[in-house]
C-alpha cells in the first residue's frame, strides 16, 4: 500500500550522535533485523526487528563515523565489520558482542566501508591523515585474531567505491585530485595510478568497470595489473555526482545532486 509500517527518530528517541552531515550509514538487513549506526553510550549500533521496529539489541560505545556496516565470513563465522571513527571492529550481528577491534583513527571521517577477501584480508582506506591498511583476520578460540599486514598513506579513498580483483584493490585516491589507484592488498605497493578521471564511483560487472566521475562523466573501462583501458565514455550528468552507479539487470541508474537517470545498457 505504500503505508509506513514503522519508524524511529534515532536522535530524539535514542539520543543518537549528531554528525555535522547527519547519518550516511546504509541500513544493513540481517536475518529478521535491520542494523544501523546510532551513536551514544552502549548504542553505537542498534538492531531493529524488521516487521515491528522493536529494538532487538543495542551495543558498544565506539564513536561513530559515516561508514556502513558490512557482513563477512571469518573461517565460517559470520561477522559484522564496521569502520568507526577510530577503530575497525568485528561484531556478532546477532547481538552486537565484540569479536575484535583494531585502531584506524581518522578524526571521524572513515566513510567507505571495508573490503573483504576470500583470503581473510580486510582492507580499509580513508582520506585526510588516515591512509590505508590491510588486516588479516583469523578465528581463534571463539575470538578473532587480527594481524596488521601493512599501513601507509599511498592510497586515501575519501568517499568513493573500492573493489578488489585478485590481489589488487582499486579506488580514487585523494580528497582533491583523485587518480584511480591500484594497490597490492597484501603488500601495500602502488601498482599504478591513472589520472584520466577525477574522483569517481563505480560498479564492476561482466569483467568491466562502469565508472561515474564527480563531473558526471560515465565510462566503461577494463582493469588489469598493467593499467586501465577506457572503452567508451560520455557526459551524462551536469552536477556533482557522488552517488555510486547502480546496475540492475541491463538498467544502469545514475544520480547527481539534482537528477536521476536510468540508462539501458543493452
């Protein structure tokens, strides 16, 4: 019917943390709950029942950031990983109990969600003074052991997409000029950088990268350890475009600050 089933005002009802840009966390649906950042003592994250909106659990007192919780599988154990303001944290999505934490201080500006690999490597990148780091996670005695493989400032993703292909992670590095950068996730080595586009978001499909830069230019590219090859490009939006493209079947949805566009890629 389009009627509201339930709703909550996270600031007024629960005294959530007021960020200067509000909340930018995408809600995470897990089992019969939806999990969001709220902020405040004992409620960094809260889970609500999907059908009724009742509080299922609230937990932790980490200072919140702008990032979004993500589900990963650590040696058979489902975990919720979250980049808070000063830490990367692994939690039990069923109750919010802590599995592990590792420092990644960024003054509250951890924005892009961490990226998980089948080899148990968790990669996180943030702008400003933060940089990137790779963490090896292993389940050990009911807890999670965390080993930092490397950390440096050679890649600093502000709020764009990060994807991993093989041993390489790709993202627009920087908060001003932001060349597309390829980094070895195991060593931290910068493999290449390409300045063909300004800051960009993208989606990977059918072996190709569909890229939308902040100037509204759409491009189809291929990636390899040797570099990026631009296959096609066109200007499709006129205003600042910071929203990642969404691909549903053959329909590509793009958005800038004023308009939304649907393109048929067939």
